C-alpha cells in the first residue's frame, strides 16, 4: 500500500510520521499538495525517492519506447516540478500504461502509481481540451461499462457492427481506436441476467458468505467466468451475494477520468461494505478489479468504509487458497488432458499472486500449466486499444508471445480479461480463466 497519508484537517499541532519513522509536527512544514487533489499530501512518499531508477528499469513502456521518460519522472520528479505553480503536467503521463509494476519494485515504497493517477487526473482536468479527439476517445474507452450496457441490449447486432471492417476503419480515423484488434464479443445473456434467472444464491450459509465483484467484462463479455466462480464457491459451501455495482474504475484511472471513477467507487463501496458488515468477504475474478478495490480506492478517494473494503477484498483463487484445502480437494480430481501456457497479469504480480495458478494445478491429473515468464502482456486495458499505442503494445507483448509459441501448451490461461485479449491477438490461442479450469476439475 502507499506511504502517502491524508493530513488531519483539524487545527492545532498534529504529530505525523514519515515512512522513515521520523516524527514531525505540523508547524515544521506546511503540507504541500503534489497535485491539487483535495485532502491528499504525497510529500512523505515522494521525498523517499533517491533516484535509484529501479522503477524505470522495470517499466515495460520505457523498455520499448526511448521517448517515454519513465515512472521516476512521472512521479517524484513531476512532484518537484509542480512546486512551481506555472509548471504544467508533462503530456507524457498519458503514455503510462498503469501496469503499476513500479509500485512493487520500488525499494523505498514511493507511491508511484498514486502519483501517476493524480497527475493524469490533473492533466485531463486542466490541460486536455474536452472537445479534442483524444479526450472523447479516452472518455468512451474508460467508460466501457456504458458502451457494454448499450451493446448488451442488442448483442448480436453489436458484435457484427463492431467488427465490420469499414466501421473499424472509421473508428480509427475519427476516434483513434486501432483497427488492428477485433472487438470482444458481447454475451447474449449477461452474468447478472443469468444470476437473476437462477434465483440468486442456491447455497444458504450465513457462516460462509462472499460478495462477488464481477466487474464489467465478466458481466457483459465472459459470463462463463462468473458462472465458474459461482459453481466453484458453491462447491465449497459458500453463499454468494452479488451486490449492485459499477465499474471498478481501472480504465478510468488509466485515462485520468478520476471524477467518473469516484462516482462508480461510491456505488461499489456502499454495496460491498454493506455485505462486509453482514459477514461476507469480497472476491473478484479480475486481478485489476481486486487491485482497484484494495489499493487505488484508498489511495485516491475519501469514502466511508473504504479501508474496510480494501482489507476484506481478495482475488477469487487467493481467497480459496487461504480458506479451503484446495490441494486435498483436487487430489482426486482428473480432467481431460490439457496443457496451459499461463501468463500472470501485472496486477496479479503486484498483489503477490504471480504463481498461484501454476501452483494450484500442479497436483491435478491431466493438467499441465507452465508460466511463460514475467513479461507484461502489453495491452494494459485501454492502452493497447489506442492507435498511437498499438505498436508499442505489441512490442511489449513480444516476449510473452515468443514464450507462448515456444511452450508446448495448447491453451493460454490468465486471470485478466485484457491480457487474454492480447494473448489471443498475438498467438491465436484460445484463452481460459483459472476458475474455468478449477470448475472442470471440481464440479
């Protein structure tokens, strides 16, 4: 988690402690706003940066794009520059893919991604022309939930139109959405429609409850992942709750649309915290969604219950590995022989979950899962859908593509829906979610 903190807004002298453990009082210095985000002071974390450049060497964008200045500049250096009121945010901040790898490698726990998110928010608010093609395109991409909701009303028509060659060409020419990628298909029956039709939870159990944050993609595009989650958790006797929810905000953070993200966060926090108060843990089947609820929400927003949500949120497999004896449950399982090339998403690695899927299936008869390396897939949500980023996205993903091609696996596997898009796009593999493999083994 970030070392940034929110100063007490009361009067008088308040003691605070920096990440280095030194106690200060408020009259020693006036808290400096890094970027004008109300109530936030990033000074303690920023001053911990000693320019080792570890973050820059880990950055997948900087690795393939010599013009990108890297996380160190986008975070602490921009903070120092912003002390001068006449200094603008450098527009290169919009080239950051929000993979958040820099957070996990910084030896001083500098809140780099928090700085990047706030910098993008300020750049969009103060420097980006709202009638520009870039702003309109980014607004549409970041509010994918709205587009998906509309498409879900006429999914078959949407699937034809969105992948009609001339329509894709027109979207690239007018909005800058690359024509190189095929749009993912919208399900004819969303997860929430399926959930309502089945009558909600089928296992009543007040002692074992989880609230499922399905996110946009599992609802509108891959409800089979949500169904697998339900069946696996019910297999272990859990009562499943599906509260009202919006987007996790991940695409909005990456595009500097922080006001949009906060509106969705308000809905999510309210519904999920109510479930937590009733005894449920929160689980997500997308690692970017769990990352948002756990880290980005408390870093960026001041909402009642937000810390409780962060403390009680888990990725789905992570929660089962903590609370159930999966090794014993899978010891007698056997599935049709299949080998998987597994890619750990950046947002899984940032949560310490990089090896869980490979470890989980080691003892399952018929399943072979091989980690294809620690490289980034390169798509990073909406990043790789922008025409100007497409070549960079594919260059970042090249190492992953090569490792998958060298592996003898038949199918790809990952927890992240956009990583799955990139894996399929770059290799032609069919991609599965670990929950689907677990469902096949247990249910």
